[in-house]
């Protein structure tokens, strides 16, 4: 179960576009049918129309079902991330509705195809087809809300990072604006936006770097503040879920510079919260921005295992990389 399971899935079209696509394709297909006597040709042409419309609608409904069902087949990490915006119970209801629509679609299709067989005149065949198409295209229109919401889920889900759960994962966490994204950019292939104000990062970003023949995943998370879990907003929850499911090693970063947004006691409180929440995970305490160091964090922390760096001046970054690797060596089979 590796990678983002939505990454390669296609989204359904919007309900109104499904109708357009179906009718357009039907009129194109019908031209391919050659003349073989009046009634036979009429029946075959109308059948082709109904069949084409049915297939197009079914294709999109199946895409919906696939996107929604994938939730249940996905790793707990993805499930948690999806559930921030889309409660699992809703997804369940949506799947039921879509499945109901697929059944209705199939029944209607079979019904009208049967009806066509008994049509005695081209007019009769046309009438049956008209009614059939009307009924078929109304199905996606009636499920407008669910199809639109499925498109939204797909938009969010297919962009989530593609995690390989068998390869080592390092997560950078910490308060806002301490330099988390700068570090991920420095050490890995990621290109995350960096700015001099807090809450710049709103999503989870994944970068890689190689060590020997291993590919190490480095994950940037949104900044987190000191608050209980139930008060965390959607963006902070993303960071919490990354920490819950992914890391073999956590880098907790603080900012001791005059431009820090949060005082040391707050930065340390968040650190202690993370430590308590994720007791089984190894955490490396990283003091960044030592080019402008104003607060001496080392006197507050009991851990001897800290490291001082400046990403800007490239101080200690190589040492940190070595620490990451040796930290992973202990935590994984690297
Ligand atoms: N002086 C100094 N500034 C740094 C250093 N590293 C990063 N910065 C600056 O700190 C600011 C915040 O950097 P980001 O990498 O965006 O910080 P972040 O922790 O990802 O911030 P959020 O995504 O908002 O939580 C930027 O203006 C960086 O240029 C450093 O070593 N020294
Ligand atoms: Mg950031």
C-alpha cells in the first residue's frame, strides 16, 4: 500500500458536462451505422445512441465510486487527512448513493434496449430513444451534489504527498516561522515556499534525498501552536497526522532569534506536547537561526541531543544531515 492511491485516478466530469459528453458522443457514434433498411437501421441507430449515453454516464459514476471507495483502501495516514474535511460517514453515504445510481442506470438501459427491440416504425424507435436518453441523463443531474463533492475530494486527495511507507521518513515540525520549509528545501528535492511570516506552509510537502542506495523522505509540515488537540485547526491537524503516522525521526525546530514569533516558553511547551503525544518516536531538537541567536535554548532543555544550525549561513547543516542518518540507522533497518 505505497504511494498516494488517488494520484492516478481520473475525476468524474461535472454533471452538466457528463450530459454534454454523452449526447455529443452519441450523435457521433450514430453516424458510423450504415443503412440496412428503414426499421432495422432505425433500431440500430437508436440503440447505439442509448448505449453510448449509458456508457459515458456509467464511466463517470464508476470514477466517483472508485475515488470514494479508495478512501477505505487507503493507509490510515490518508484516511485521517481526508477526514479533516470529509467525514467518513458522509463518504459511506455517498458511495451508497452512487451505487444506487449505477443500478438505476443499468436497469433503465436494459429496459429501453428491450423496448427498442419491439419498435415497429422508425418513429416509435425515436420516441423510445428520446424517452430513454432523457431518463438516463437525468441520473447524473440528480446526483449533482455528490458528484461535485467527489470532484472536491479528488482535488484534495490526489495532491496529497505520495508516501512510500517502507522507506525512511523524517518529519520537520515546530512552531510557525522557525525555518522548517527552509530546511526541507536545503536538504531535499522539495521546493516549498519560504516567507518571513508565520503560517506560510499550509500543506504537507515531501522532498527526497539519497543516502547510499536509500531514498530518504523529508516532510515539511505546517507550523503548530500550543493548544489542545480538539482546538487545532485544519492546517495544524495536517501536521499532527503526519507526526502520528509517518516519522521514523522527528526534527523539532526552534527559533532563538530576535525575529522569533513565539517566546521560548511557548516554543518549548509545543516541544513537550509533541514529546508526550508521540512518546515512541525519536525527536531531534534543532536550534535554527544561530546567525542571529538571542535566546540560549540549551539552558532550558534537558536533552543533550540537540543541534545548532543556521540554514541561512549554512552552519551545522551537514552535521545535521549526518545526525539524521545516524538517527535513522537506530530507528530503521537503514
Ligand atoms: N536569520 C535566519 N533566518 C532564517 C534562517 N532559516 C530561515 N530563516 C528565515 O525564517 C523565515 C521563515 O522561514 P520558513 O522556512 O518559511 O519557516 P517555516 O518554519 O517553514 O514557517 P511556516 O511555514 O510559516 O511555519 C524566512 O524569512 C527565512 O528566510 C536562518 O538560518 N537564519
Ligand atoms: Mg513552512
